[in-house]
């Protein structure tokens, strides 16, 4: 009877253990895969119409600015968001992350537009 019980338990538990191991390793991999869908895209030329605490506005769409965003003026000198002239034409590199608003990686001012205001 003891031998029967061991064989029966081994035959019943082994497939369940294998299934638990497979699912336990596959589910985290699927979750991690979603976070790696970040893609970098470039808008050239982009007309930046407005700026504020939220970031910049291009064609009625908001693009966030982070601490690592590089903003360059016409001369290629690094400037802050406060010093970005509005409106202007710029090359804007941004990153799309699934489920989030786009975030600017780099902004290069290419041309000042009529009535551009520079806060410097």
C-alpha cells in the first residue's frame, strides 16, 4: 500500500510541479517585455508652439521634459527650458513608452519664427 501511494503521488504531483515552474518563469518574462517597448523617434522640423511646467507643445500634443532632456539653442549651446524661444522650429527627439506620454530626449532649435520670445 505504501508503494502504491508513493507512485500515485509522484505521478500526480510531477506534472503539476512542472507546470508551476514553467508558468512561474514565463509570466515575469511577459511582464518585463512590455516595459521594453520604448522607441525613440524624431520630428524634424517641429514647430514648438508653447512651453510650461508640463514640457512643450507641438501640434496640440504635449511632450514631457525630464532632467536628462538636452536643449540646444541655434548656436548649439545647452540652454534650459526657460530659455527656449517660443515659437520656434526645432529638431525634437522623443521617446514613446507604452502607457505614458512622450518624453523629449533632445531638442535642437533650428530656426526662430516670427514673434519668437526669448526669456534671456
